């Protein structure tokens, strides 16, 4: 594929690094963005400016002889022919996006970023109607049977499962106090362990110091209805041999609601944040009142120039906006005022650490610049609402400086984008595109098709209609973002740990061919996007990887348009199977596929505490993985699943390159060193 530079050879003599002069200034209106204009511009200019590129412009390569990034598969024709699928039915099974689904500009009240103006969805928030609404008939039918989990090696005939003595469903009035003991028993006589899966709001789990524990809970107005509560008993000999007992608690409104005690309101937990002096800060606080009313919040010590106002669309949320002009730890006293009794209040403190601009300076070259010079994407998964977070501005700056690719952690999951039939909430995804456009990052879409994080409605569709629902969904999303998204995780996590195909509404409707259909539909709608099959734990030996690669071979034999494999790589610091990773990467390359490391993070094992965490060991894993990608010509991208521990899905295990205060860790410096040309 001949690539013509869309820009004259860059000057490269402006004093900025040659890379600076190639970073395009995105000036397009949203939606008319030149697809992948960034890598094309960078690759051409790299060659023109000698910025780490070498070889002819017809097929530029970088310092390590890696192919350039500008084509989905290094100039080879896309794999698989896009066998055209039959036309989608008219009318469609569910309505497509309409003008009502177009996001609208957000009022200046909420966002904490200055580089772009976020948009918001215009439709009313969806109250989460749980599909598990438990009916009275179900409650009256009596307790559910226990679920027993039997690990390998356990023979129930000789070691019967633990159970709870005398545990039944419960019924009480709001305002009454429930004290429910859990008495675990084991037929072999020893004492089982036990734990609750999730406590009801306001509930406590107390130890009776006799081998039993009790749930103590005073349901209030907000709890009227039927609540499920699950308690788990652990076999004394093997804690993975366990019995899950779910009970139902029916809460009734008393004849005299005034008999229900009025509990003081409070705010939802607010974790401390670190921000940069002189940056705009927006803090969203949610008031909670278990009596099912909406408290008013106020701040006794509002900072100079600060405002604290109710959220424009949510009555239970208030927003503190201010610009910290001094460094130090700032504490605000937040007062929650009861809606029925203004004298009933709670005062709680929230903390913000303000650091100087110098505190956020990271030594050495930016990872983004190093990656571009190596002909690589370096990406991160962006938190869904970073532009509403207190530290949104510094988050944005680090993201734009260190990465040339962004993928949405949650913004493009089906439950977010298409929560109801015919309803589309595009704002979070659109904001990601605006961010990427503003700072010149490529976008990696994640995921089009997954077995989880699906909207309830898809689970209730006819099995025979699943293929059309899948294709309608893909066609709507890919069509909207084809100009913005360079690569897609078309199907995410298709196999089980034993290598078999993972159950899902899609497999139920189409068998394995759901994968073929998803890729063909995507290719049809966006012919030059890079299409990935994305999975975790396939970088090492084992039945899962074997099953996955067998699936890949079947797909390729069926000419499915698959361009690359996404190796998620959610690792832990003791990881040392690097030879297996090298072999799995080569296995993908031998199949003619590119390699994307899509969700890299390296967590400390559960149970390790701050004092005994070996950050150099963590750095060594990042270093080795970076090296493995640099060594493999078909490795195109290293993407971490977030970049600051503040927002990691595994936050307590500190898995990322920066800590929660945006300070670079040994892991960052290890990647920086490895990407620096020898
Ligand atoms: O946004 C809602 C919020 O409104 C609500 O108050 C809150 C409590 O119910 O839930 C919030 O949604 C959560 C969402 O993350 C955003 O924070 C979901 O409950 C939670 O399940 C979801 O977890 C995500 C997880 O995928 C879902 O399976 C993680 O953030 C995300 O990091 C993780 O990412 C996955 C990749 O997509 C696929 N590979 C594995 C990776 C890690 O599990």
C-alpha cells in the first residue's frame, strides 16, 4: 500500500525534538477526523525527518527494523476476504440511533479539563431496574437451594459439604432491627469458615465469638421490597469447597411510617485525590439517606472563589469547583442536611492534596515520543469519566504526554452504549474521541462483542434473533466511530480456562460463527480498521492458550478477516514465563497476525502490603514485556490498563506505571529505558 505523506516533510529544526514537529495539530471538526491521521503523519515525518525512521517512504521502518504503524498489517492485504453478509432486515429489530441520541454540550459546571469541552447524553438517566426483581410468588415459594462448589480432589461421598443450620427467608417491617445468626455446620464435625457476599446498605456483620456470626440490619424506607443476601460456608479442609446459601429478606412498610427512625444522611465515600496547583478542580459528592430522601449538602469552609452547587441533572449530587492556588493538604467539611429534619445533619471531611507543578515533572523522554520513534503504539485505558474527576486536568496532561493511543476502559461497552433497545448513550465514547482528537492519539475500540457487561435487554431477546441483534449493534457503533477508531477488539474473551468456547448470548444464538459474523460485519463497515481477537492468559502455555490458538486457526481457515491478536496480559509481579510469551507471540506472527499487548498491568499479589512490595521486581516484569514486544517485528502496541494506580481496576495492588499521586515508579523508568534507542 503506497503511503503519501499528507504533510510536507517536517522542519525538525524548530528546537523541539523532531517528534514534536510531527505531532499534528488536530483541527478537524468532530467526526471529520482523518482516520489514523496521527500515525500516517508521524510515520511519514519520521522518515522525512530521520526521526528514528529509516528506509524508503514506500515502506518506512524504524530503528529496530520494525514495520511502520500506518497500515493495519504492515502493508500486507488484510487477512480474510470480507465475505459480504446478507443485508440486515428492514425495519431493524430494534430502532437505531436518532437525533435524540446525539449528545449535547455539557454546562461548565462539571468538568475539570480545559483542553476540550465534554458533551453529555440528553436522555434521562436510567434508574437501574434490576432484572432480578424478585416477585412475591418467588419469595413465598420458599428458600433457594444452596449452591455447592466442589474443587478437584474433593469427594462429597466422604466429605459432605458444609451448611447453615436453621437458615430461612426473613420478613420484617422497615424500622425493625433484624439480628440474623448464621450457624455453620460441617457433617464431619469441624467448624466451617463463613463470610457474606455483600452486606445490605447499613447492615453490619458481627462476630458472636462462638463460631457463629450475625447480620444486624435495620431496613428503612429505601429497603422496602425483597432483598437477596448470600452467605458462604467454607469447608474446614478445603476453603474452595464451599456452600453458597442465598436467603430473601422481605421488608414491608409499617402502617405508621412515622414509626421508622429518621437516620442522619451522609455522603458517599470520597477517596483522597492529588491535584496540581492552579488546575481547575471539580469534585462530585453524592448524598445518601437510607430513609429514601435526598439530603442537601453544604460546605462550611468553601475555598476562595469556589462554588458548591447541585448537579444539573442529579438531585443527589453536589459539585465543588475551585482552583487551588496554594500547595498543601486541603480539608473540606461537608455537611449533609436531612430533607425532613434540617436539624438532623452529618459533617464529614474530604481531603485534596495540592502539589506544585514541579512535583509532576517526570525525568527523561516521554514514553510517547520513544514509542513513535520505535514505530510502536504506546496506549492506556482511560477511566470513563476522567474529565469529571478532581484530577482531570493532570490526568489529561499525563495521558497526552505519555501515550499515542487510548482505549476506553468502560465507555464503549454495550451496557453503556446501548442500555435499552433503541437507546444510545454516546457521550462517554464521544468524549474519548474528543480527547483523542485534541491530543493526537489513535483510538483502540474496546470491545464490540463480549459475554459480559451487556444490557439486560439483550438477555431477553429470542435466541434466533441474536445474529441480527449482534450485527445491528456492530453496524451502529462501527459506523459512528469508523473515522475515529483505528483498531477494534472485535470479540473479547471468547474462550474458557480449559480452552472451550465461553458461553454467552452470542454463542447461544450462533455457535462459534458469532465470531465470524462479528469480524465480517466490522470489516464490511470499516475496511481498513485493524481487527483483533482479544483474550487474557493466552501468552503462556496451557489449555486456554491452546484452545484460543486452535480457534484462531479455524477462523483463518474460514477466511475470517482477523488482523491481530490482543494479548491482555494482566500479570502479577512473580510472573517469569517470558519464554512462553515469546513463543506465543511468534505463534501469532507465524499465523500472519500482528500482536497487540492490550491491557498490561503487573499487580502485587493479594495480601502483600505497602511495606513489602518489591517495586523493582514489578519493573523487571514491565521491562521484559517491553523487550519481548521490541524483539517481535509483528508487535505493534503496548497498552496498559490505565496508567495511574489511582484509577486501576486493581487499585489496591498498585499495578501501573505511575502511583496514585502521579509519581513515576521504577516500572515507568524501566519502560522508558527499554524504549530508549540503544
Ligand atoms: O458506572 C457504574 C456506577 O454508576 C455505579 O455506581 C457503580 C457501582 O455499581 O458501577 C459502575 O460500573 C462499574 C464499571 O466498572 C465502571 O466503574 C461496574 O460495576 C464494574 O463491573 C466495571 O468493572 C469493569 C470490568 O471490566 C467489568 O467487567 C472494570 O472497570 C474494567 O477495568 C474491566 O476491564 C476488563 C476489560 O474490559 C476486559 N479485560 C479484563 C478487564 C479487567 O476485568
